C-alpha cells in the first residue's frame, strides 16, 4: 500500500506536504502560486489539500488492510472565510462511523467511508469545511 499521499505525482506537483507544525495532517506552504485573483488561497488549492488529507487519513485507518482500492465518489465543500498564508488540513470524523465502514468492508468486500476535513489558514481562520465520500473495494481474489 502507498506510504503517503504526499508521494503521488499530483500532490508533489502541487506542493502538498506533511504538516510542519503538527497542527494538522497535511499543509500547503505559503506561496504566490496558490493565490487567486483577489490574493487569497485559491479554492482549488484548498480542495486539493483537503482531498489529500482525507486520503492520508484513509491510509492510516486502512493500514492493516491489503488488496483494496479506494476512490473518491463524492465531495462536499463549504468555503467559510478567505485563507491566506500557509493552509493546514485536519480530519474531523467520527471514529465510530469509520469502524462501522471497516466492518462492512470486511463483511461485504466493499464500503462507503466519509471523511470530514477542515482547512485552516496561518492565522487560524477556518476557511474550508469539506467531506469526502470514498468507495472502497477489495480487489478480485483478495
């Protein structure tokens, strides 16, 4: 299984990295390349970070599973405030619902798992609330 989503070509290209401050799971450093037309962190950059964070968390909770394929099925996002500087992503999901999904995966060979991710900027402003629904299936013969 993949060690970290930060090694994926797209995430490396974008600049997603593990959190340097320990305040979250992943981050995008401050940089002009992430800005939009009004000088704040672009919505696409924040969504890419949030999706990567949900995937990184998924790697953690499914570390003991083998022969599985997770793919994003649905995304919901609400932009709350403009973000500036370094942005950090944090998982905000119920461990009970995650355990139920993993039990369903073991029983049926597939499941849906929703992971909620919040993004905060350098000043601590909550800029994005999002949820990523993953479809997870065991590969044939596993």
